[in-house]
């Protein structure tokens, strides 16, 4: 097969160091990076999402960043469609595609768009999900399929547990459905995961929040509003943005803003872990010991 259909996928929780590893591998193995982040696709959502800067890219081409207006919705289906074009182009130019990001649903949709079609019922998963609260289920849906969460919110259905349970069920079942039908897929993917222990992960999240506050996250949110982003849409963008919306309307203090962002980013990291745990193809590496990941890629490309 050569390298023609080979793809490297780098996943992990927020603040795990995925981007740094992706750049390192891209420089070593003639690669280009496809960002798989449901919010970094939007223009102007830079500081709060931790979007990589031109300087940090270090000359490595990055794709599917800043491709959508934040006032509009960019879905997993949009990502799968645009990502496939980028994948094909990178491969056609003899480069190695490296998909890096924490939005697992988008990555699965890109590597197998068929999973976006009808997903069969998963009764056991449904029963498990129904034990959760409506609020927790909706936050989980917002993480993995923000477009569907936005649809339910606009229709006034964010408190209809049955609808939310089915939406989460579809998103969580999709990767398993995908792995049952991969025989005809055109990509040979090497999955690499970056992980840290809980204490280190929490500390990295706290450090990142401080850096973002100091880096202009609040001012960026104010600019988005001035540019026409509605309060409702800002809240839909989730995580930092829903708390920034409250802060800018004087509903919470700056200290509360920081505390809530740290709390929700950690909760999100745990949900990401749960998502990626379902994928047994991922080769996990401790964040401080990534040299072995290079060797794995080298063997994969032989």
C-alpha cells in the first residue's frame, strides 16, 4: 500500500499536548496536519479554544482551522466532507496526513462518513444513559455533537430526556458501528493517544486557563459580540464561552469565571477519556515520554 492511504491520528484530552506532538511528527515524516476540533473551525475563536498560532505551527501546514463563521453552524457532516477533500489532496501530493484533535466524533466521521447515516438502536447503552440527569446528558451531547445539541436547544427540546438520550446514543454508538464496517475504508490509520495522570492533567488545565485569561480571552469574547455574535450563540459554543457570556453580563465574578472554566474543562477531559476509551486501536503514550510514538510512526510507514 505504501504511504498512499496511511493516516496518523493523534488524540487526547484538552491540554494534553496533541498539537506539539503532531507538529513534531509532521516535520519528521513530511506531514500536514488536519485539526479535528469542533470549535477551532470557527474564525475568531482563537484564545479561548487554544487555537494554534502561526508561530507555533513552525511552518507545518494546518487545515480545517478558521473555515467557518461563528454565527453559522459547522457540523460533523461539514467536517467530514471538507476533511475528505483535504485528506485526498495531502495524499495526492505525497505527504502524510496527520489528524490531531480532541473531538472524537468529528474524527470518526471523517474516517468513515457512513457513520453519520442511521445508527441502529443500542438498548444497553440507552438504559445506561437514562440513569443520568438531563443536564449532564445535554452537556455530554454538546461536547460530542454540538450541532445536534444546538438543534435541540433552538427547538426548545434541551430538556426532553428521550430526545437527548437518543442523540447521545447515536454519537456514542457511531464509532462501534464504524468499526463493524471498516473493511472497505480507504485509509489505514495509526491511532496515537497522549495521556497524563489526573493531577498533572488538572494542573495543565489550570495553567492553560490562566494563560488564556492573560492572553486576552475576555477581550476576544467582547470582540465576537461586537462583530455580531449573539449571546445565545456564544452560550451554544459551550465550555469557556458560556461562562464568558455570564461574566460579560455581570452574572459571575472573574474568580468564578476561572473556577467554572477549570471545573468544566476537567469534566470535559473526563468525557473525552470515556469517548477514546471505546477505541481499542489507540496506542497510548504518557505525555512526558513521546519518543516511542515517533518509532511507532516510523514502523507504520515502512
